C-alpha cells in the first residue's frame, strides 16, 4: 500500500509523501508557535491583572494612611473607605482579614466576621508584602482573579534626604518621633484581598487565542503553499528538462528515420513532417505545417485516413500516389490513430516509403527466376538439337558434293548447310546463356579497352552517318576486370544502338568513377528510335527482341555477364530522345 502511495502523484505532479512530510514538519512548528503566542498573551493578561491589583492595594493603603492621620474622636472608618474603593469597575470584592482568616472588613457587610478560605496560610501571608494571586471559579460562572498580601497601611517610605553624600538615602525617624498610626491598628497583622472580574480579560484572551490560531493557520497554509510551490517548481524544472530531452530525442529520431512520417492533430492539421516526407512528396515543411491535410497531401493518402479499418487497427497498404507535378510514385503506407493513455483521440500518424526500388528489385527477381528456368530448359533443348543438326549438315554436305552438276540441287544443299550453321549458332548462344558465366579478371587499361571496342564498329557507324563521342572523366589506367567479357557487352550495346539509328545520329560513351564506392560507370547513349515503356521491363528477357532478324539473346547474355562481374546494367529510354544503357562495375573487386 505504501509503495502505491509513494509511486502515485497528485494532479500537481508533487508526490504524496512530499506533501505528508511538509505537513508533518510544519504542523508541530506552527502549533508550538501558536501555543507560545497564546501563553505569552495569557502571561501578559495575568501580569496586567496582578499589577492592577497591586496598584489598587497600594492605593487603598495610601487612602487608609491618609484617613488615619486626619481621624477625629469618632475614629477612622475603614469599612466606609473599603466600600467606596470597591465601587470601582472590575472589582468584585475588597476585604481585609486578620491572621486567623476572619474577615474584619468587606465591601459586602454580610461577610464581616466570617472566616475566609481555610486552605490559605494567613500567618505566612501576613508576614510578606509580595503580592500573590490565584483564580477562583464561582458556581454562577463568575471567574475572579484574586490578589492578596500583607495589609500594612501604617508603613510608609522614609523621607529622602538631600545633600552631599545623602542622595537616595532614606531619613530615619527621630528618637522622640511618634508612629503615624496608633499601635492598636498596627497589631495584629492583617491580609488584604482584592477580587477582580476576569470576564473582560477572558474575552480578550479568547479573542487573542482566536487571532493566534487564525494567524497560525494562515502561516501554516503559507508555509505549506511555499513548500508545495517549491516542489512544483522543482517538478516543473525536472519535467521541462525531461521534456526537452524527450523532444530532442524524438525530433532526432523522426528526422533521421529512413521512411517518411506525417502526424496530424485531431482536426487533421499537419503537426509533424520529416525531411523524407518532404523529399518523397516534393513539399516544403514551411508550407505544410499547420495546414489542413486535404489541402496539402495527395488525395490517395487522404483517402486512407477515411478508411474504416484505421479506426480499429493499423493499416498497411501499397498505393500509387500522384504528386503535384503529375508523377506517380508507388508507396507502402502504414497508418494508425494517435491516442493518449485515457483513450482520447489525438490525431493520426502515417508512415510511408518509396517502393520504386523495391518494385524494380521484385521485377529483377522475377526476371532472374524466369531466366533461370529458361536457361535450364535451353541447356536441355540445345543438347537435344545439336545431335540432329550434325546429321542434317552431314547429309546436306553429301548431297551438295553429289549434285554438283545439277545447279538447282546443289544450291538447295548449300542453303540447307547455311541454315544448319545458323541454327548451330543459336544453339551455341543458348548454351552460352544457360551455362554459368566464367569471368577471368586481370589488370586492364580501360581507355584502351573502350577505344578498341569502338574500332570494331567504326565502319558500320560511318556507313549510317553516325558520329561517335567519348567522354572520360574516370582518369583510371589499370583496373581489374575481364576485358573480353566487357568488350562483348559493349559491342552488343554498340550494335543495338547503331541498328536503332537508321537515319544517322550520335553514339556517346561516358566513363565516370566514384572513389567512395569504388565503382566505375559506363554509359552508352544513342539518339535512335528508343524503346517503349512497356518493352523496357522485358529487354533483358531471353528471346525478346524488336528486330526481325534478332535472336533476343544478346542483352540477356550481357545482363548475365555484368551480374557475374558484380555489377548492374540498367536502361532508360525515351522514344523521342533515344536510349541510354548504364553499366556499373566494381573497380578492385576480385571475381
């Protein structure tokens, strides 16, 4: 249970143990301060009453002395003075008792002659002039503060003498000086009692107590609020620092993701858009942030947000997305709702990536699988065909020699021999296509290799008025590759280019290198009739050709050679501009 409370946080973010600890620390402190203040006020009230009672006693003693000094034959009336004095406000009673506790004077005459409180030691009290006090609670609810001490009206301060060396010294009575009061009044000793009403003091004390409690509660709340604010500030700083780290981490992750990311808020406004999304969709972050998705994003993406499945699960689809410039890009997308821990809808998130290369690889895999199947079939067919061809060629040679005198039969036998040779060449190409390509790399001068390959087709190019251009930025001399195989591939590409330029044109060979990837790139471009978009995905397939006399194995064999060398060959063609074949070969790789 304690662990749950310890780990739980209030809505303020402050842990409960911190608030409980603050209360446990502040409450005793402010309770002690409040009680100290209340006790101080009580002590002041008692001191005030004590000083008031003592002053009243001194005043009564002074009045008594004055009355006794001027008394006449009838004697001094103590009771009358006491009664008059007791009429002052807040005085409940005023009385004088002898050493045995019998009341000899009281403002209430009915109390005269009655013995007072037996619990008091009147003899001891009558011997000291130090005021003493106590509080009395009467049955009717009256609370009285009682001050009592020795009653000595006959004692008075000595006269102060002045002069050199006499300052502050009390004048002693003369030897023959008579006492100020008759000895009969001075003996025996007496005790004076003053009872003061405490109702006003109690009311003031209660008001002070309420004020002290209220102030203590206010100070407690202020202290509690201060500690809470301190925790809140610390929590705010920690949360802000944590949020900054999380934001930096998430921004870094989002920006460095290898796929596009788009996040939408609950109003389908764009809230996040990484640089991959900018590149794929050809949009700028500055232009899309905060905008409605339907106004910015392609319609195919927006349509997926309205798909019912996205409300219950993550969707994964492949779509063809049309960009603003009309270009269609294949995308693999994944979409999902964004919700907080309470299930509140926050928006959508879309992840996507370009499938152009993936689809190209898929086509390459499919083509490779087809080629492998055709290769295995071709190898078997070639072996089965070559044996009958040898027999047919032998019979045709026999008939050609036998019927030399018959021109028609002699010519027919010659045609049979030519067709058998042509079939034999096709079978040879089939076998070459079917068997694994054997590559023998050796140090080769690439410039010399290209120049020698061009010399083989210069006459044919000149006959069709085709110009040959060479651009070499590779600056390479000796590299390891199979010159015969590379020459075979280049010659095939040259011949195809020449055949596509019936009315003349330009044959361009570009050589470039990339030192970071250790690759060399050879481009063979022409300005011929080009290849249609539908045929570009099939030109490397065996027996596919657009020429009336072609076998359709030349480019298929060239593709196998390039792959065996660890390279790639790609085609890009526009019927209005021509065709470009790009060979990418490793420079230092050992085959």
